[in-house]
C-alpha cells in the first residue's frame, strides 16, 4: 500500500480565490494562477471545495461555465491550499495528464434510495470504458437518515476493485443544512457527485485517527443492530449500557462524552482486513437504541478513545510527517473530520489546517478540506481495496 510508484505525465496544482461577490474577478484570479502554475495536458479535472456563499453568489456557476474542464466537489467549513487557509474561500485541486482520463457525473436524488441512483449514475459514466476505474473520488450529500457506509457499499456494487476516496458535504453551521455537492456549476442538496479516474494513476492512502493511549476502560460487543442503530450492547439495551457507565442520563448522551470515539473491530464482515474504523455516537431513540455516525455490524466489538486538542494536532503532524517521507508525489488531497476542527479550536477555527500546512515540508500541491464523514480504503491487498467510511479521521490521497 505504501510502495513507491512513478506516474508518467501527471501534474497537479492548487488554486484558490477569496472573491465571493464578483464572479468575473474570481475567474480572473483563478485563470491567472492556472497560467502561472500549470500547463494543462490532454485530460484535466478539478476537485473543488468552497463555502456555500460561493454557490449562492453565482461564482461556482460562472467559473464552471468558463473553465475548460469539469469541476466536481462539495461545500466545506474551511479549506487550505499551499500558502493559504480560510473559511470564506474557494479552493481547487487540479489534476491534468496525458495518461490519465476522467469521467464525472452526479446521481439522481438520494433521499429516498441510495443504491439504484448511484449504480445507474456510475454505470452510465463508465459506458464505453473497457477497464475498471483506478480511482473514484466521491462527494455524497450529508443526509442524516443515511449512514455513510451506504454510499461506499453502492459504489462497490459497480466497481468492487476500485479504491474509493471522498468526503460527505459539510458547511460551517450546525446542523449543516446548507451543505451541497457540486458538479459543473450545478449544486445538489441530496445527490452524490463523482470523478472516475482511468489509466496510469496509482493512488496511495494514509489514515490518521487518535492514539491508543487515549483508551478509556470500557469495551463492548454489538449484540443487536440495524445499520447505524444499535439496539443492544453486551445483550442489554444500548441506552442502559451507556447509562451504566455514566455516559448517558435522562434519555440523552451527556454532552462532555460527545467527543468520545469508538474504535470498531468489524471482525464479522466478509471483507474484514484487520483494520478498525472509528465511529461517533450521536444520540438515542425513544426506545433506547444508540445512533452512531456509521454502520455498526452485529458481532463487532469496540473500545473507546477520548479526544483532545493536543491529540488531534499530534496525530495530524504524525500523518503529515509520514506523507513527507514518501517520494514521487505529484499532489495530495486531504480531508479531515469536522469534529476534529471543533476539538482543535482552542487557538482558532483554522488551527488544524495551519498545523497541517506548516508541517508539509515538500513543495507538492495539496488541498485540505473539512469533511462530514471520510471515505478511504483501509488497505489494498492483491489489487483489491477495502473501502471504508470513517468518523473523526484525517484521510490523505497521494497521487
């Protein structure tokens, strides 16, 4: 997974603008940076992230209509590129190549159903291609009724051998009602947008969570569950379990335990690769089921980790230092959970992004954005990825 690879004729660039009111000025700034930073090759695509105001002001629509390549992405609460970090900012990560080509698209509405719209859209985009995509970048909507794992599972039905990397749309106000996904100037509240990458691209991945020494002395087994809803832990009602360890009272999760993380060992899954995933606990139903931020399979076991300012930033530094040790980097795309941002806000809302940017020691182009849920393989063995949905994580794509 971490072996060195050389990609022929692939280049990247990171672009930004703070111009939120004048679409023409925003386009001028973007085009000036493109001309200065990169010569576009035969095939080009742009990953875009922005504050929702860039959609409302018409900037996204205007630049998409006037740039010679597809733009795909989502809203975020804050982003960074080389030398710039901000909240009211539009950022783009450009990939251009003679040897890699791209298919992009958007699904139909996913509120009522996930599988068929995603399968249909991905299959349509792949029409005419003789090979499997070497990488899929996906940007699902943040729909509280759907666990993020469902998007990953639907993609796997169409392209089981393709690594999937992405983020759920997010923005800077809770409950994130203004978050949207983006495809070529159009924005969507409840559709997934995507980029399929074909050809000579060999992605590598890193995932950062928290340190094991932050474990608290409680463990459990999921003995009854349905999707992200856990009815029983250790054969007792989930609310009663959390109440018994002091995490819940009066029918609700006690606020100070909202940042406890759950390291899930999904040992009952057919594609189990030995790598745990992180989940967050949201709340409880009236009948005492615990609602998590991702699928909790029956038979899975969990341990608990606490999160704090120092641990968030130290794990960010460690993953970036691991990134710095790699060679043959054309560019890197990084997504960090929005909860990490909240925990690390002691010195301001952009603390983690500044630490990440300051720690990157090489001059390769990068873009970092905050995520409403992180999608990244935990391993790739014999060419087959184990694609997973994560919470509270920093995920990195290296190309």
